[in-house]
């Protein structure tokens, strides 16, 4: 089982099982625009948008999961 943990945009921490992520949209930051990662989750949860360094960190974790998927 693979979980990712990150700071929830509204405060606190959240843990999401990667199987509950239906899609992810990553936009690297440029200039005054922050890096952004949007995670669309299955029917159990709403979409989550993460910004800045946390978005970059989670994107890298997701890339590792993708690379390790047979």
C-alpha cells in the first residue's frame, strides 16, 4: 500500500492512498507564480490543490510511484 502525506491547504496534515488519485495536474512555478499540483480524488474526497515546495515534493513522490509500477 502506498500513501502520500502532505500539508492540507486548509491546515493540518492529510494522508491519501495513491489508488484514490484519479488524476494529477502539475504546473511548475515561474516568476511570481507558485508551483501548483492539483489532485483529483475519487468519489470519497474532493479535489485538493497544493502549492509551492509541498507541491514539488508530492509530485516527485508520485513520479516514484509511477516509476515503480510494473
